C-alpha cells in the first residue's frame, strides 16, 4: 500500500526534514510513527497524500509514484485517503455537518444515504448534538472529533492521523482509537503520528520512530 525507498526531503535553506527513510506498509496494517515535535512525522504523512514531493528517493502509494503523479491524477489518490490534520483544517464558517460532508460531495450518494453516514459517525464521536453548530464556536477537542469524523466518513483505504488524540480527554481519545482500530479491521491501512507513548502501550501495534529526520 505504501512504500518509501531511501526518501529524503530538504526544504529551502538546506533544512533537511527526512533523510534516507525506507518504510514498507502492507494493506491493513496499523503503524505508529513516533517522535518528538520537529522529528519529521508530519512531513512523512504529507508525502503520502502528495502535499509535498520527495527531494530524493521513491514514494509509492496505492500504485502511484508520488514524484511523477500528474496534477490531474492527484484528486484520485486523495479520494482514497482520509487525513486527520494536527491543526484540524476545518472551515470555521461552516457547520459541523457541512465540514463532515465535504469528502462525500465528490461521490454520487443519495442525499438520505449521505445524511445517514454523517449522523452515524457524529453519534459515535459524541458530537451529534453539534451537527448544526458553526465550527468556529467549538472547543479544540470538539474540532478534533469533527476532523476525525471527516477523515473516516467515506471509508478511505488509507487513514493518516496526525496526533489525533492530542486535544482529547481519555474517554474521547479511547473512542477515537476504537474507531481507528475498527477501520483497520474493515481493511483500512492506518498511520498514526504521535508522541503519546501511553496510547501506544494501551493499543500496541507496529511502530517506527523518527529522530532528526531518520527512521528507526
């Protein structure tokens, strides 16, 4: 599903974010990407959904070579990937319902089926009562759950979660971990970037650690 072969990323000013990273992730795996802030976790995830390109090496996702992915094909890749962004990336001026609906707008769902999907996932995340509220009035933890709902609502083949439990209390963090594990059981491949070692111990899975841009 995901292959990194000796991947390096260098930003302007000769800032090296990743160096000689090799990583193979099979279909249906759950993998933690561990590391401190600035270790390169978010950079690694951005490569997978083609938000940035590698400076060197090969990144292959779902059969797409990211370095040579035509702009016209990028949406086809991203439709198969759900992303929980660390800074939410929600539209504050829209409601919770409308934010979660966005990944479904590109599919030909009936209006009733779309609503059923959204209502179900909002209930599972304990935010159904917020469905008509504007995102801008929500707390950080509520926004985090909306971001998770948006990432999972269309049953993507790959789920990338960047610190998805960082702003949540223990009960809501456990709900999100349960949903990610259920998505894995249903066939999704999960990458979760985190520095929460307590969650890694509570929900053990394969893990890889980034330190100074190198993967261990």
